[in-house]
């Protein structure tokens, strides 16, 4: 009898986040689910790992179901590292991260704890997917996403992913017309810092800003989302600018 896939589920919004609970409910249809997620919100942590303090994990039961769950005091990347090296007795067949409350499209993938967890699993050789919804509300409606999550998950389990590649999946807030495979849009945040003074006279700052999309292409994740489609972007974690190596070799580094 064929073993059910072992699926690791994690996120960056914390173990009680509705997005995570909804993702668990889909994954138990596909395999044996282990959840290792932060014990508190870790949004915007990127690929941070804990080096200068201790890490703690705790077994807990939050919902009825067959899944096994642990909360972790560390970052999303820490959760994956602990799951693979300490908690699980074999390598997962799949890692899914999310469903994030908010977008991880375009340049947001760089800052995302959700995607960093998926990337960490990818580094471990585990096929991985990050799921996000363009809705920051704690009470967001995740039901319309589930049939698409099932389809994407089944395809990854059936077909696998190339070594060094993970999927970044984002869903629009409203009606989802379908799924489009896209590239990452060229966009960035224009940051501003709101400078204030506390009652003791000490200055402090709040980071603010606006998202600017310079990319007019119709094959991008931003375009797909703006037009009602879920975007699927294959992401690689080899950051080498291969196209520049030949040019760089013409430079004289001996002066």
C-alpha cells in the first residue's frame, strides 16, 4: 500500500492564524500533516534565523483533526529547520506555507516570512509552495481559494518541482477567474519614515510607504492579480546574475 505523502505546513502569521487553519484543512485531504508554525506573528521577517537566543517548540492541539502540531518560538525559517532536523522522522514530500494574510507578489517575496519558509524547505530539497491572499483581514474569506489550492497541490505532488525552485502563489481578494503562470513584476516600495517624539522626548520612527509598479507587462503577477486571476510564479533561490558573468569577466581586477 502506497504511503500517504508527508506534508509540512507552516506560515509567518502565527499558528492561530485563520489562513494557516484553512490551509491545514485542505492538506489533510492529501496526506499526513505536520504543522510547525511560529507561536506569534513573524510577518516581514524574510529569511531571518535565530542564532543568539534559544528556540523552543511546544506540542499543542488547536483543532480537531488528524494533524500533529507544534508551535515554535522562532522565525518561519527556524520552523522549517526544526521540523526537518528534529521533529520529523523523514523528509516531507511537500511543504506548504501560508495562507498569508496579505500579498507576497512582486518584490514582496524578498521580505516575506511566508515565502522564506517555503524557500528554506526548497533548500532542503522539498517541493514547496507559498500561498497568499490579498486581504490582510483576520476574518478574510479563504473558501474560494481552496479548489485552486487543491489543484496546485495535486500538480506539485504528481509532477514535482525542479531542484532549486519553489512556487509563489497569490490570490486576488475577490472572485478568482482562474490561474495564470506569471513572472515577478518589476516593482518596489517607496519608503517614508514617520518621525515622532515620545512623551520622554525621545525620537522614534514608523515605517510607511507606497507600492510602485513600474512594470506594464501583461505576463506579470501584478497584472494577473489586478485582473482577477491567481498568480503562480516559479521562484529560484540561486541569486547569481548569470547573464552578467561573461561581462564581469572582462573587468580588470589586477589594478
